[in-house]
């Protein structure tokens, strides 16, 4: 539940630091006092869009921070999954926004993305504002109510997993069909390209060898002449090898009388051996180098063919051509064996669809049971709210398989016996919609352990006894291990809160600022009396306010 809310430099709020308790709390204040500003700050804290215009004039940034007690709600897995510190009794959410529009989000002082903040916020708090009444027009909301109250959540999870697999297989089948159709249109061209590459009998590394051979044969005479001259200089009558042999002989001749000559002689011997070996290799290469015009023509023709293929396929090496050849072979294999692949995928799609149909039928059966429960419980809740002849029905029709099954759900409603039931959002008045939504929220809150629920003027269009009944429902919700906060203009609801906060404006040197405070019992009486009679609070209004509070305490 929400324990503390801190807001600084947000719109008309200079600085607000307020604590909250468990149970049912109410917030009152004149129109324009800043109640919606506080809700806007909470919304931004929970991951809604941040607008730099929200920063109070004259300041560089705003900060919204909230402390929560999560000890009863089993949210440890969220913190483990996101590698966040977990403090069951004091989890801190903070969001900062500067004038450049850049915002930062933190959970327990760990920086997080807004998506993570929003995911946690959805599990911490539900803010019901009047625009949420539009949810009654949305089929998925109505279906969600039925699913939330179902005792079996595993079947829906099983179905959604199966349906995702079915959709994936169907996409693969569609892609394969399109792919095969396109390739069949180009089949002759693909076969021609593949045949051309196969006939070339390309070998990786061949191009470099051919280029070297072509270069060598083109300069054969020059190479042969240089090798011949090198051979003469190395091993001719006056060549280096012969001279080294003579040098070594002279040094060996004096090694007995001049010991240092022995080491020098060994080094010369070593050089003689090395150069003798080099001379042999030069002679060998000299014999190998021959100019063969026919061989040169063959090599150059082979290179021309390789260059042409590389240019055609926009590559610069044989390895890339071999990859293209492999791809073409695979494309033709998909064409040649396309019918087999199609058949396999079609069988897979058919099997998955059949499984989806079977699980969807089980899901429909569960939803029918849950729908009867919704109908019964909604009537029980709405009758005390001034609808003694209400009729409420969950209509279920079959639709094509979708992500949530094959059921189309709509809420049908009639406030009296003489009017036929019609879709709720089309026939219910504003006051009836408010009572229906409160009843739905109360019913859902029993199945979903949401720590905090905020009702923003859920009492629109009602008054008197009905307002008292609505207050009783919210008070009851607040007693069930959750925190309920109602922003209200009705004294009947304001008097029912265990805690009462007031939002008000003040004019100062720096302009208008909004404030919020927890009221004492005496302040509550005055505030409720003002709600009853306006700014000129009469003695009768004060007595009436006391009676309302006394009556509310008696019902707790």
C-alpha cells in the first residue's frame, strides 16, 4: 500500500509530503484546488508520459517519490527478475523530470527504464478516473472481467501459448507459400545461374594461383634470365660458392696455429652450405620456368571466366561465388521439395488449430461458469445501490479464434423490468455507470490483490442514500488487506473515510500553490459542513456533518 507521497515543483505544487494509512481514505477540495494535479503526479510516477510543462515555473526539475509497503502482496519475483533490491516494508519509487524533457526513474534507488516502472506500477495501484468508464465499451475489458473471476487461470495461459504457436506456424506457412511462388516465377533463371556456376567447377583459392601463374608466364623470359644470372653468380667458376670454398680452405689451413680461425672457418662452411643449397634451388626454378603460349591462353581464359562470374554476381572472390552457388541449390531444393515442406507445415498448422479449438472450448465452458457468477454478484451489488429491478447479463457469442479464445463478451443491462436489456455502455446513465464500475472494481478487487485503489469521483451522478451505499462498498474494500482512496465531492462519502485529506490553494508572492493536509476531527466536521451548505457554514450544517460522521462510524 501507499505509505508516503512526496511531490516537489510539480505544476502548482511547490512541495508536498503526505503520509497515508491502510483502509478507506477520502480526499476533498474545491474544483481546481489541485486534486487532479496530485493524480497527474502519481500517474507520472507510475510510468505515464512525462511533460516538461509539468515543472513548476521558475524551477529546473520536479521530483515525485512514493513509499510502499509490499509485505502482503508477494512481489519478490518482480524484483528478482529485474535484479532490483527488495524491501517489503519500504519500497521507494522515484521519478525526476528536468526542463529539457529528460526524465529518470528509480526503484529503491536503482535506475530503471520507464517500462519497468510502469510494470511495477500496474501491480501497485489502480487509478479509476471517469475516463475509465469508457472501458465498458471495450470488449477486451468485459472479457477480462470474466477471466479474472475464473477459478482456473491455467487454461487461458495454456490457450495463449498454443495460439502463439499456431500464429507462428501460420506465418511460416504463408511465408513459405509466398517464397515458393516467387521462386517458381524465377525458376528458369535460378536454374540457369546455378548451371553456369556448376559448370565452372570453381575451387576456392584457385583464382590466386591462376593469377600468379599468368603473371609468371607473361614475364617468363625476364624471370628465366634473372635466374640464370643469379645461378652464374652463385655457382659459376668465379661464383660466390666457389670463393667461399676457397676461403674456408684457407681458414682451416691455419686453425692449428691460429685457433680463432677454426670458428670463422665453421661459419664460412655454414654459409657455403646454405648458398650451395640456394644455388641448387635457383637452378631448379630456372628449369621450371618455361613460356608456353597455349598454357598462358588457357590460364587467362579461365581467369576471364572467373572475373565475368564475379562481376555478374557483384563479388570479388571465388569463395563468395561458391556461397551463391550453395544458396541457389537451396532455393531450387525448396522449389523441388516445396510441396513436401508445404504439406508438413500445413499438417502442423492444422494440428495446432485443432488444439486451440479444444482448449478454446474448455475456456468457453469456464467463462460461462464465471459469467453466471458475474451476473449473480453484480445484481447483488447493484440492488442496494438503488437499482431494485436491475438486470445484468453477460452475453457470450462465438467469434473466430483470436489471442484470447473464440468468445465475444458483452455486458447487457437494464435498470428496470420494462426495458429490454441492451449493451451497458449504450443505455446506462452516468450515475448508473458509476455504480456499475464501482461494483465491478469491488468484485475484481476480491480476485486480484492490488495494494492500492484510487477512485477519482466515482460518485458522479449519485447522491443521498446511494452515495452512502457506495461509501460502504469502498470502506469494505479498504478492510480487505488493501488501501482505498476516494476523491469525492459528496459529504456522504467524505464522512465515511477512516482518514480525510483536503486539497486547497493559496495565493502567495510566487503565485498560486496547491497544498494537501490530513484533517483533524474538528476540521473534518467543518469541511463536510461546507460541502453540505457552501462557504457560509451554518450551525445546522455543522450538526448535520457531525451526524453524518457519527452515522458512518456506527456502520464501520
